[in-house]
């Protein structure tokens, strides 16, 4: 629920900023229709937020490789297999098993 409140707060801040900017634009130039000024402000805000999202996505992509040490970027697969060979089973107790890790 806390995430919903934070989201609502952020959206409210954005909408308030759009409203303030539209009113300021209209006060500065009363010859232009409010709807036109609103669309200009919305386009500017949308472009700014889109650029910010793109920047954040690039930062996340750059952070991901840092989780792997330099020179160790290869992909590793851990294979764990249970060895069930007849001769090994004869030597072991029933509650034991051999595991081979490659």
C-alpha cells in the first residue's frame, strides 16, 4: 500500500507542476489558447520524463555487469548429478549417495 501512496504523491507533483507551468505560460502570453499552451507543456514534460527514463534504464544496464568480476564474464552452469553406478552402490550404505559436481 505504501507504494501506491508514493506513486500517487509523485503523480500529484507532476500534475501540479504541469498546472503551474500552464498557468504561468498563459499569464505570460494571453493571446494563445490555454489548450494549446497545455499541449506544449504536456509534450515538454513527456519528453523530459521519457529522457529521464531512458537515462535510468542505461544506468541499470551499466550496473548489471558489475555484479560479475572483471575477466569472469563467461557463463557458468553448475551441474549436480547423482551417480548411480552398480559397483558404487554395493560399497555404500543405502542412505548415502555420491554426488559429482562438474
